């Protein structure tokens, strides 16, 4: 496993930080959507 302190500077240097941000947020929203649909996470609660 590579720590964020190692890979983030490389990603920034190569102009890929926005791609990483989009990937992370897409995964987060997908995960939350599944949890809400399964009734596991009460967003309003």
C-alpha cells in the first residue's frame, strides 16, 4: 500500500489530481446510494 503522502505529490505533478478527486467522489456517492437503497444508512437521521 502506498501512503497518500507518497502518491498525492506524484498525482499532482502529473496533472491527475482532478481525475483522482472525481474517482473518489464517484465511489463515495455510489457507496452511499447503495447503503441508502438497502436501508442501512438513514441520511436524514
